[in-house]
């Protein structure tokens, strides 16, 4: 049985210039948060819940040294109009 060694992936800013694209994907993410707001020794603490949703595009590529890198763009749906004509 042969062991496969995974390459580390380094994140780069979206305006990174030395980049050769090898693939991309869009991911819809929902983050959920819970925090304790108040409480006393005589009653249960009150909890507050919140969520954050966003879509991000992950573009995979290689930099000038051939290392695997990923560009992450968040909220791609806000600034781009899409036409299905």
C-alpha cells in the first residue's frame, strides 16, 4: 500500500499576479454562533444565537515556484450580475 502525501495549500490574496489557474469551486457557507448573554446562580444563562451566510469562490492554482495556492473571494454574488440569456 502506497501512502499519499498531501501538499500544503497556501492562501493568497485575490489580486495575486503570479498564478496559474488549475481549477475553481463556489462554496455557500453558513456560520452559526452562540454566546451566553446573562445568567445568575439561580437560573439558567440566557443564550443568543446568530448566523452569517456568504458565498465564496476558491480558485486553485500554482505560484511561480510551482507550489499549490488558493485564492478566496468572499461574497461573490453581491457585486456580480449574472445573465442567463
